[in-house]
C-alpha cells in the first residue's frame, strides 16, 4: 500500500467517524420508569425519579383533595402520595401488594405517585413520540409528552412537579 493510499484511507476513516458522531448526537433518547395505571402503561423520565418505594403503610389525612391518597414516611422524610388515576379521572381500583410509590422530585417539589405496578425501565427515542390522540384528551393532556408506537404514555415529570394544583402546600397560622 502506498503512502497516498494510506493517507486517503485515514482521511476517509476520520470523515466516517465524524458522520457517526453527529448521527449519534441528533437523536435524543431518555430512560423512563415504566409503570401501570388502570390497565395502561405509563412512563416517567428517570432523571426526576428519586426512588421507587413499596406501598406498605401510609397515613390518610382528612380534608385533602381526593387525588391525594395520603402521606408516606420514607426514611424520615414525609411525602404526599398523588393518585394519578383520580387526578386524570381514570378507573380507580383497590390497593394491592404490587402498588408502589414512585417518588419524583426537582429543586422545588417532591412527592410520590401511586402506581398499580412498576414494570421496569425502558430507553425511548423522544423524537419518535406520537402526539396525544383525541382519545386521550382531557384533564391529563397537559402532563403528557406523547405516546410511543407500543402505546406507552410518557408523562412530563417537569409539568407534574411544577403544577401547584397537584400538591397542596399550605402552612397553618396560629
């Protein structure tokens, strides 16, 4: 192989590497925690999930909105539990052994989401999300990022955490 051929092959290799790098960077994918609510599969971005905790014991409090199941103590921290089925007007089922609390957080808010069952994690390509269909329009529409081809409904944790209507944060004046 001549010097000229080696130089040409090296230049081609460098160009091919650049093309591959730009291709990898153009697709945005995210890890989501997949869970079920009312026989549907939902996902929420894992970057906002602090932990998944089994629903063993929780405390109901009087005077809370119907979508707040109660509070839970997780290693000394008290978290409200939001029942998205009630918040989104989905069919409500009883509590069972598989129920989990997915604790989501950001710098301003932290609370738990009641899940019927946590299925696992999945990497999804955010560019392949389909828009919300007319069937899914309703109270929960503004909290949805989209739907995958395999009918996974992807929630926006950022929108859930920034909505002041979800968790009541009142102080008592004495």
